[in-house]
C-alpha cells in the first residue's frame, strides 16, 4: 500500500516528533538544492491523517538558531507534499498578561535577525512576495482552537520579535521591544515564515511561553534552565493541540497562501538562467 503524502508538517523540538498512536512510522532522508534538512523527517499517520515532523535543531539540539538550514527544511517539507506548516517554538513574554506556560498564536513579526538567508531567489531570478500578514490566518485560527481544546491558556494574536541569538536579550533591548509594542520574543520564526510564503505553504506559529525575557521588575532574567523546564511542561499541551489540529474534521478556512508567487516573479522568463530555473522548478514551474 502506498504511503500517503503528508499535508501537515510540524517543525519543533525533540519532544514533538514522537506521538502515541502515530502509525506507519518512517524516517525520510531528503537532499535539497540547499543541502540536508536539520534531521531526517519523520512521517506517520494519526487517525488516518498523514503528518510530517522535523526537529528544527536536530535531534539532541545540535544546531543554533543561526545554523538551522531553514531553506532546506522548508524545501524538504514542500517536496513531500506538505501544504500547511505549524512551527512549535519557545518564546519569552514581553507583556505581563502573557504568562509563562501560556501559548500565543502571533499574527505579526518584527525581524531582528541579521545572519540568515531569507529567500530562495536571487542569482538571476527576483521575486517579491507579499508579507504584510506573515502568518496564514486560516491555520492560525485552527491552531488557536486546537490549543483551547487541549486545555491551554492561549492568546490569539500578538507581535513576535525574532532576534538572532544565540545569546538572550539585554535589558535595554527587552525594554525597547516592549516600547515597540511587541508581545513575545524568540529566535526561530524567521526566516521560516518568509521562506514558507515563497514556497506557497500555509505557515503559523504555536508559541510556548517559557519566561518573561529580562524586562520584568520582579521575575528573574531568562535562563536556559527556565526555558527548558517550562518548555517540558508545555509539551503535553502542544502534543494534544497537534493531535486536535491533525485529526479535526472541520475544514480549514480560506487563504491565499498557495498563490503567493502569483505575480511576484519580476524577472522575464527568458532571462532566468536555465540552471536556476531547473533548481527552483518545485516552486516556479507552475508560473513559467
């Protein structure tokens, strides 16, 4: 019997690619034009629904946020047939009411990264995708509903500042981001969101709040120990939410993520280098 192509991809930590009840489990090694993904992709079925799981930092957490091969990760999921990507990640809260052990499904981003390739294009082909609303509204809505059903305290919108890392913020930076109106801070949603948009995938974040960064006057500054301890406490809720997301019967709402490249490629087709056209065929063939 043929193995079904997974429609939903989960990018997360080592606690989120093994699930009770995951059937027809297999590991898929994929090579891409951008090298190998962070690790083998684990595919399987939950209640008959095919899923793909990718540990962002590699099993054993071997890759820093800057070292994650994001282009390879997104390309590999796209090549497997994934259409919707849920990113599960840890964030620090910049708001009193967004407490550690809460979840947030952000709707906006501020990019403070500086050392990460953030596009599939260039080298003879230029594309400008729309990114005013960086997350898929339909997928975000389903993630929020799934978290609520899993019993988590969830915030349905907010602005996520993505910093380069791997060091945490200074107090001055933390206060600056609060003054900018940001809700949470983390290190992983970019360039994932930009590359998912270029790959015409629905993308949204299930963000687990682990700390108050370092702005809070009475809470201790963020540390690895705090992040890991609270993330482990959030894993159970995240697993339940992923199960709800994957097995729910209600249809996804409308979105235009699958047409993000329509009108975005500005380079004349005859001017695109043949090697680049071949390399990017997975993304651009339907428009050329």
